[in-house]
């Protein structure tokens, strides 16, 4: 026991450390789930207008753009279909649990993002207005103790970004009409704010569709399709190398 630390407080510290070590690891080594013709086109993130809650570590827009861009590339760069889809993410707000004594109801880490997806070939936005997601750092979203004592800021951001990419993938699975034959139609039910989740139930992994033999892979449009009025214009990020997900990321 740490000298001078009350027994109950020491027990809480030990519980936090054990919980941090029990989180499931990355699923990125598994075959990607079936998204039909999906191939990642533009991977674009903007965080210039991100709002930080008062009790939080600081993170720059550049740090969020790098973390989320890397997570999106790691997950969606595995697909090798024959139709490009462009993903745009805007960071609306965040909280990164600060370091300190872990107590029940301590500040939690959370990320709020707005996501848009375009069919690149048809220059068509698929989800109407941007869809908002609230992402938690824990597996279930029911985080009891903050991770400020057990994780660095980068580890928290990496876990949130990994979970965000996983949530987007699960969201795609809920809208198979976007990836089927024919002309996709924007789904009004995909608009607005999605439930606050860390991740949805994962589908059975399946290998993504690949281009037919002898065909030449197309390249995504040099510019993202024009967003709806009032949307934020964002620039593509350079592709990032996929790393294993941080401890604490969902599977």
C-alpha cells in the first residue's frame, strides 16, 4: 500500500489500475466487416471549433485531427472495394479526464463528433444533415471512474478515436442501402443526433469486396463533394499507418 494513503482510497486506485488492464484489444487484425463495394476515398477531419469542457486536459485541433484521421485510416483503409466513399468528421466537443485522485463520479473522457459520408462516384451525400455521435472511452460507455490517473492525454485521445472509427463502421452496417446496387438515396433517419454510445454490437466479420481481376483501381475525386449549406469545409489528411489500438479501446 502507498504510505499515508487510506485503505479505501488505495483500494480504489488498485481497482482503476486493474480495470485499465482488462480492456479488450484491437479488432483491426480481423477481416473487415462486409461493406460491399466500400473503399476509403477522402479521410477528412476538422477540429477548429471543438469546445472543451471546463474540467479537461487541453488538446489542440491538430492533435484531434491527427488522432481521428489515423483511426479512420486504420479501420477503413483495410477495405478494398471498387467504389470510393468519402468520410468527413467535425469535432464538436470533448473532455479528457485530468490527472488526480480517482474517485467515484470523477470527470470522464468523452468525444462529440458530427459525421458525414459521400458516395464519391456519384458526388452524393448519403446521410442528409450531419449525424452526431457521443463517444466514450470505456467499453460500454458506463464509465464509473475517470482515467486521468491511469492514462496519458494521448492514450485517452487514441482510445476515443479508435472507438469513434468503430462507431462509424457500425453505423455504416445499419445502412446497407448505401453500399448496395443502384443509386443510394439519403436516409432521413440517418440525420440528427445518434444515441450516446461507445460502440454498437459488432457484426460477424466478413472479407470486403475486391475489384474484379484485371481492372484498374479508380482514384477518389480530388475534392470532396460540395457539402450542404452551412456545413464546414474541411481538407483531407495524409494517410496514416495503422497501429494497434490502445488499451481501453472497444472490440
